[in-house]
């Protein structure tokens, strides 16, 4: 097989995967349009015909924007990797005669900057047109610009540190760098889990102790029943940017940190909030977080070794019909190659995630002894966030990391009726 043929084959495989994703998105939208007037079981008292119509319109508009963004990204990748632009860019960076580490830093931060700039129109449209149209956006242009500057600077700093550290290890241990780089990436990722709540998140949002002492006491009591120590129960000023609502756990080890969006506190009552947090506690008690971390690190370790092996073969440039490519450019080519099987295997990861979400729902129902409270919270959040209540089953199987919300609500209400709750244990 000639170099030109291999390059064409790779391009066709990539375009086939992208076309399959577009086809699934189209099928999903057609399915939603057919069922947009159907009120799901368990939602009858909370969903008006007007809200259901608005939810369908929002989902369709959001998906169309995502499709346009994805199509634009596909075009950029195709042009950059298969139309000679990577070769032109690589030659320019190489011509600067920088050191190995500086060359790598420059190569990746400039690529990231270009990508960030090209994504600006989509971000502006999503926040100030689409989200405005459906009453979600509360962000001012000044807030958007401030967030954009902070996130861009942080990402450039992180990319520079990662590339500098990894390339230094490659220079120091040419034969075993794959193992050292993996260890370095693992340390960085774990460090970010610790540091993000204390250093990064406060740059974008204001966190303060939960205003309601009664609710805080109820949360700590519930978490105590689950065997979890909660150091901080905080509320976040999410309403400065959006009316969407959420809650999350952060931290690692025995000490946990709970963050509640102020928008969530406004819309859910105490039993519903406790049920949502009991679900999050279920992920910790069922060790889902550790399992996901372990799986991620296993994939990263395999990727580092595969990169080491393939780079040593010296055949990567030929796959893309290039005469030569610098080390950073070959890493970009590897990233593209690795993305193809990862896209194919992503549904497997989502399937595992859905299993874990069901386990967390059952844990929450057992812990709080009020599965109807979690069902009610899911109904309210779906209504207030204008969630898609009628995804196509195939689309949901491929892309959804959570079971369909209608399924979750029905399961929880069935648990209530069967009265089969038990005290959760490890």
C-alpha cells in the first residue's frame, strides 16, 4: 500500500466515523420531533404542554449548534492533517531552531491558541443567543471576557508545564520515557483533583458556606449515615452565569467537599436536595470514582507505551504521506490515530457509566429511604434545564453516560411502590 493510499484510507475512516455521528444526531432529532408532544410517565404534574414544546425546541437548537461546531471541527482536522497544513506549520516551528523542550511548548500552545480563537464564535452564539433565547443566560459580556481570559491563560500554563515536564523526561530517559511520562501525568492529574477546588474553581466562581444551617446539618447527618466525612458544604453563585442547576462532590480520600449551585437551592426542597447528594455519595461508596481513575490511568499507561513503540518504528510520517515530521508533530499524528478507536469504544465506557449511575440511584434510594424525592428532583431539574425527555434509544446507548431520565424516574417510583429499600453498605 502506497503512502498516498494509506493517507486516503485514514481520511475515509475518519470521515466515516464523523458521518456516523452526524447520522445518529439526525435520527435523534427526528425521534424527538415525533414524540415532542408526549408527556412521559411520572412527569404529568410537572410538565405543561408549553414547557414540553420549549424543551424540544431547545434540544433541537442545541443539537444543531453542536452539529455545526462538530462539522467545523471535522473540516479543520481534515485540512490540517490531510491537506499539508501540518507540514507547513511543522517546518515553520522547526525553522526557529529552538531547544527540544521549547519547540514542543511552542508547537502545542500555538495550536491551542488557534483552536481557542476559532471556537469563540460558537461560544458567543451559545451563550448570548441560544441560551438567552431560552432564558438561561445571565452572563454579561464582561464576565464572559474575564472567564475567557482566565481559562485561556490557565490552559496555556498547564499545557506548557505538561509539555515541559514530559519532554524533559523524554530527554532524560530515551528508552523508558513512556513509563516516566505516565507517572508524571498521573501525579499531575491527581494533584489537580486536590488543587482545583482550592485554586482553580475560586477563580471563576464565589464559594461560601451554605446559608441554611438546618440544611447543612441535615446534609452532614445524611453523609454520616453513609460513612462519609464532609468538611465543607458550600454554595456557589452559579446564577451569575446561568440558570441551569446542579450539585457536585469534590475532593479525594476520606474528606469530601459538597458544592450546591444557588439555582439548585432555589428550586429543590430539602428532601430532594438530600436525595441528589445521596446519589453523589453512592458514587463514592460504590468506589466509582476510584474505578474511573484506575481505568483512565490504565488507558493512559497503554497510550504512553503505544506512543513509545510507534514513534520508535519511524513510520508515522509515511502514514500521512509526509516525508518527515518533528517529534511534536508526530505526537499530533498519534493523537489523531488514537482518537479513532477511542471514538469507537466510547459507547462501552458510557454503558459502564450508566450501570454505575443506576447503582448510585439505588444507593440514594436506600440511604434516604425516599426514592420519590430523587425522582421528584430529577423531574424538576429536567423541566428547569429543558432536558431532552425523548432521546432515540440508539443515540442514548452510544452517547449517554446516564440512563435516560424517564427510565430513572420510573425505576425510582417502582422502588417506592415495592418498598424494598435497605440500609446501604460497602
